[in-house]
């Protein structure tokens, strides 16, 4: 089992920045992918950014140029730096981890990000 704990959410004005952090614990052997997803009210959960064990990120188009994600495999952490936030970025952000695409995904409890206009 893998446990994930997010921190860093909150309320910010449009154009502002927030940094989310996720700490993982448990059996991290073979966890190749860590990343961030989000879910807004009434919408499906969507991928925001994923980072491989080699620290290669993949971003959703809607955050490219605004968000960056990095991973520290020695500390089992993954961060999400969010800049130029927009009201449409308002959502619950979840940390996720999996061994490979299509494998079981472990989820954190989520952290609320609210961007006011």
C-alpha cells in the first residue's frame, strides 16, 4: 500500500500562485509515476501533471506554461507549482501514484484550491 498526503491548497486571487506538495509513504517499490489530478464540482477528475521516476513531466494542455511539477525520489515527494492561476483552476487537487499506466492508482485525500476572480 502507498499513502499520499497533500498540503498547500488554499484561496488565492486570479493571477496568483500556490504550491502543492505531496508526501508518499509505504511500499514505494516500483512506483514509476506520481502526479496531480483535479476535480471541479460537477466535472470528472482530470490529469494535471504527471512525473516519471526519471523526473520527466507531462502536463495537460490547459496548464502548460503555468504549472510545473517536480519529484524528489529520495524523499518520495512530488510538488506542483501553480502560477498565473485562473478561476477555472478551482478544484480539489489530488496527488496520485502508480507503478505504470493502467495499474492500480493510489490517491491522496485531496486539497482544495480556490481561485477568486
